[in-house]
C-alpha cells in the first residue's frame, strides 16, 4: 500500500472523519472545510498500534451543499448528483419544505426528485394533489414503502450511477430506506423503542452496487433560503421563470403589475397556486 492514498469522506464527526479507500476505511483528523462526499488525498501514518490517515488535500468538488448558520455559509456535503426528497403523509411534508429543497438543489447544480415513501399507509386526496403538483412540473416521483420494501427496485434502478442525498422531515424514513438499500440495520426510530426516538445526528455516505452512493442525513427540519436574492429564487421555480418571460414589463413583480403573464398563468391553472405562494413568500421574506 502506498503511503499516499485517494479516498472519499464517508462520515464526519466534530473533529475527525472516516475516509474510504481501496485499502479500507481510515480515521483521519478532520481538516478545515472537509465534508461528507469530499474526495481527498491522505497520507497513511502509523499512530501507536493503529494506522491513521492525515488529509493532505481536498479535490475539486462537482457540487456543494451548504446551510447558513447565523448568516455564515457552512458546507455539509459535496459531490452529490441528486437530492431525493422524502415526502410522506405522516409526518406531513409541507410544500414549503419540498420547494425549498427543489430551489436549493437547482442552485447547487443538483437534480431534485421525490420519493413518495410510506405508500403502505393511508393517504388522502389532498396528499395525492400535493404529489401531482410536482409531477406536473416534471419532477421525477418514485413511490415506495421503505419499511415493507415495496417498489424499491424502481428506486434502485433510478439511482444507479448517482450520488444521492436523502432529505426529509424527521421520521420520514431516510434511515429505514438507507438500511434497506444497503442491507444492514441502521439505528432508526423503529429499532430504538426502548430509548425513545432515534434521530440520525450525522450524515453518512454508503456505497452500493452499480456505482451508487447514498447519504442518509439528519432530519434537516429547517433549511434556510434567506440568503438568496430574487434572481436566484426564481431559478427554483422554472415554470414561473418561463412564464415571466412574457410579462409586459421587465421589472414586473408578478403580483399586481399590468400585463403580468405569471398572474395570467396562475388564473388558468398553468401555474400551481401553492408553488406561486411559496415563490412569493421565499422571494419577499
Ligand atoms: N408504515 C411505514 N413506516 C415507515 C416507512 N419507512 C419508515 N417508516 C417508519 O418511520 C419511522 C421513522 O423512520 P426513520 O427511518 O428513523 O426516519 P428518519 O427520516 O431517518 O428520521 P430522522 O433520523 O429523525 O431524520 C420508523 O418507525 C420507521 O419504521 C414506510 O415505508 N412505511
Ligand atoms: Mg434517520
Ligand atoms: Zn409578471
């Protein structure tokens, strides 16, 4: 084994991380700005009894996802190609949550898709309506039950050759889904009844067959979009962006301006009301 190896960061803790290489997983002292998904070059060092890694550099990233903490940008994952947004009847997924993730993905050069999980449970008409909003704007939707392993084949074939981050409310089933896909039990709410709810606290990357990588993430109850300006917000709403090209005035606010094509499309149902409401509220918040 060469002293310098290439690998990918698969787990990240407060001051250390785990890097997967062809020669096994190495625990490394985290260096500044390293995140799950990063491809790194590491030096293998013998530390007392154990082999350890020392990260020498981070290779350039094909995509980056970050959150804002007190207005400061904090990277949390990299080199992701797709975000799988788990949508469930319970816990109820809000359209704000879905639209924020579509926006965030688009701005990060990542493709969003929807995983309609818990199809074994009861849903109602309003839930189906919600799913239709996204089918109508051509967001791929995959229906499954992680718990009862229904329709996982379709998901597995869709994520082939992709690096996917699962996001969803706490309890949506990200860890259950990850467990089924990797064929190993992870701590999920169902497995820790004696200790109350288990909520994932770190992001972990798993390699599957077919060059598929998946990242289970903590709940991500809240993602902030306050730091985006209106020119960026509209990029998360492609149908509104398209319609806005035909507004009479360049600086149309798409609320009450003369000749607004967005309002026209809204009134004839070409633009969905909840998408429009979220667009305005994200833009004007
Ligand atoms: N009925 C049903 N229950 C499911 C399904 N998928 C997950 N669950 C249950 O939902 C609960 C939460 O699952 P988790 O996988 O821990 O949820 P999570 O998204 O990882 O939650 P956090 O780690 O808190 O963000 C568990 O009790 C699972 O058994 C499903 O397809 N159908
Ligand atoms: Mg979890
Ligand atoms: Zn307009």
